[in-house]
C-alpha cells in the first residue's frame, strides 16, 4: 500500500467516525424528545447509540493502526 493510499484510508476512516458522531446526535435528540413519551423508542435509540459508540471505538483503533503503519 502506498503512502497516498494510506492517507486516503485515514480520511475514509475519519469520515466514518464523523458519520457515527452525527448519528449519535440524532439518536440523542430522539431519545430526549420522543423517548420521554414512548419507552420502546427510547430503548431502540439507546441501543443504536450504544452500537454507534462501539463502532467509533473500533474505527479509532483502526485509525491508530493505520497511523502507525504510515509512520513506518
């Protein structure tokens, strides 16, 4: 993998992280607004938020791995 390909991969990973952060914001808004009225909705979006947070952790691990490879 060339240096340019590694940099492109880093950008894609960062875009993925940002996407999940946006999804978390949306889920939090739904939990705050609709979750107070409907427990099922709150449970669904709380679960989604947790899943998104786990995805972010995994992507951050991958990002760190790619950064180490880039510096070799």
